[in-house]
C-alpha cells in the first residue's frame, strides 16, 4: 500500500525495539478494561486507558505519560475524543503509541463475512444493518484495497454529455446505458468537470436521457463547473453493471451486498471491511482552553465513511462543494480532526481507506505537526490546514457569507505555525477527484516540507483560497524540499503546486515538481503545470526549484502579475514560460 514510508517506519521501529519499552499503561486486543493496564494485565480499549491517563493528569505531571497499544484491530463504536482534560503540560507530553515493532489498527469499519456463491461469478451477503438509511455504506475494502461500485462503462470507457436542460437536472448522453430505466436503483451520475467532479442521484432514465435529483454542477463558474456538452461521465452503483472483478453493489432495500469475484476467487478467504464512522479521532479544545501536547505515534487509522449530501456532491475546488454563489458552500469532513489544539502531533502514523478527507487542522490550531506519516487511499483531501467544517466561515448563519473566499470571522481563529513534514501522501481524491494531497488556506506560517506527494487525480499541494490580492490570514507559508509528481491524472487546470491570493512572506524553495499529466478525463482548454499561480497570487519568493515533464509547461500565470513574485536559481526543462490568460 505504501511505497516510501515503510522504510522509515521500519527503521524507527527497529531502533525502538532495541530498547525496553516504557509505558504507564498498555492496551491489548485480548485485554480487559477491568485490568490495571499493565504489561501483564493490559486494558482492552483506548478509551479505558484514556480514563486512567486523566487520573494521572489530574494529580499533576512530573514526566511524560505513555500508553502503548499492542498489535491488533481496535474497532470503534464512536470517535475517540480528546479534550482539555487529556492534555499534557508545557513540559510533559501525553503519548498514545504503537508498541515497539507492532502495528495496531484503529478502525471505523465493520468486517463482513459469510459470502454465498451466486450466478455468473457473483457472491452475495446479507447485511441487515444496511437496510434503508441505517448503514448505507458507500465504501467497501477487501484486504485493504478499495473496491469499485458497479459502473458503466467499464474502465477505461467514458460516457459523454450531449445536451443539458436549462436547470441542469436533465442530461442527454451521446450513448444510452444498457438498462432501460435506472429509476429506483440508487444509480448516480458522476461527471468530470474541469477541476472538480459532480455527483447526482439518477431519478429515472429513458434511453440517453437521465433525470437527476439535483442540478449537475455548482452554478457559479460557468461551464467549467456545470454540465456542458462533451464532458466525460460515468454511471455508478447499479447491480446490472457489476460485471468486472472487484465491483460491488449494495441494495439498500433488501440489505443484499453483491460482489463480482475473479475467476477462482473465494471472497470468504479475504477480509472485507465496510466503514461505519465518518470520523475516527477528534482532538478538540474550547475557546480559551486548548488541548496541548498530546501525541499519537505509529498508529494506523483506517476505514472512515463519507455520505453523499442530500443535494448531491457539486464540486467547486479542492473538494469544497455547494449549489450556487448565492448559497452556502461546504468543506469535506475529515476523519482526524484538530480544533483548539496546540503542540499536538501525529507521528509515524498510517491513514488509509477513508471516504472523507484525512487530517484537518482547524480553529485556533497552533504549532501542531504531522510528521513521518503515510496517507493513501483517501476519498477527499489528504491533509488540510485551515479546515472549516462546522460553520466557522465568516458570518455563520448568514448564507451569503459562506463562500470559499471568506476569511475567518475572528482573526484569532486562523491556524498558526503548523507543520506538515516528511510524509508520503498518495492516491487522495479517491472518491471526489478534485481533492488534493495537502491543502493550506487562511493560515499563517504553515511549513510544508520534505513530503512526497504523488498519484493524485488533481493537484498535489494547494496554498491559498482567495481569488484576488485582498489581504487575508494567509502569510508566511513555507513550501520547501517537497517531491511532488504524477499529478493531474484525471482533471485539468492544476498542477504539482497550485496557489491563490496574496500570501506575504511565502517561500517556495528547493522543491522537485514533475509529471503533471493530461488525461482523457480532463475537460476544457486549461493546461496542467508544475506550478500554477492562479488569480491574485502575490508575495512568493520562488527559489531553487526543479520543474520538468509537465504537460502544460513548468509555470503558468492566470490573472496575476508575474512581477509580484521574486525568482532565484530555478531550473526548468524548457525554460520559464509565462502563460498569462485573460
């Protein structure tokens, strides 16, 4: 699953294993919560260890407090929540760590067992909890690999839009799907916009004509984010389209799960997991009372669910979604969320098999870090600094102010001094393809350094989120010594690095950017580049970067003045190309 970080992780675990472990409490899958939490008699759950740690904290810390978690799977019934009472002190940390040399998994999913053979290589399983709206899961994994909901056409085929109704709720395709009427099948149309995607439930169909539950696109950027002729699309989540190995379909009316096995494959020999929880870990303080100095080390977080919003998914940019410029816009949920947190960290952790985004630093996060972690198969964005998912946009309750370019209503709420360093981030945007590996917006002094970001459907790193030169919270961003490659696998109008808005004191230094592609999914004429300085980009010092093999050239400017940036000692395969657009 992961390609670079295992070496780092293995080395750290080997070094750690050479020393006897030190722990205040131990958690093991075979333990009991009535035990004292020792090596000999461990707790069974992280929640029980958390209670014991709180007792120590209340007595006053004179050393670090360490909880070691043994090998095994820890299935959550609800998210782990850490608040101010779980905090370390200015001098001592509270640490939840993998036992040296072991890889415990914290899961928000449920294992599915008991497959029965059906016709044509298909297997079925009754999932009683999935009936109706109780647990209509949209993600399914087998042996850690994401499986595909039954789709038409099969890869690499694509449908194309022919005509669109004025209200964008009726789409005529150029090719009719091989099912007479898709009504009542929970089918979805997935459309590839220029730099985002849209999803809508199919109400009914007749030949090439699809009637949709909601307009197919965010109304606010013309044809770029709204259905228009020739845009690529697929139809997803139909039983009749389950015809390729690894495809599946859940019938919410009956609870029957159908899986297409490969020749000779027995699904009962694999581990199938469907996620149930949207969030696995919440580190959430309060105004005036942050969570401080809590660390999570060497843990695996896996299996988070993401539900389609009632109005569909109408992608705007970097995973954000909404319905129009006159209505509220939304941000993807994050499986691991930090708010009002300070000097907290995720170190050497693995995050995988998520439907939502991975990690988010939100309200008043100060000097936190994600270091040495491996993220893969994330449905949304990988890591978000400046995540705002709970109404923290300016003018909360006032719909017209819930837009992407809104800064924090209170300047004190902006995240400051957070670090994203030495991580490997890959295959984000697995569900919503307009998402990015690392997103940083309306933050101060974020350091993004020494990361490897690759295998992305859209942009690798995105910095800033205001489309003009207005001063905002965004300042002092450092993007240095990252290796970003194999981006833009599906969409257009992005690159290895994408920037927006005025960012005083920002530095782009010593990065290697290459292989920003142009694929058959991409729509529109905008190129894909090594660095794309979009509207209002200003204040950057660009120094010592290497950029090559990008389909649209190394550098592009759109509605920004190249003179607003300073340049030193960069290397470009074909020389610096200014691509100014109207």
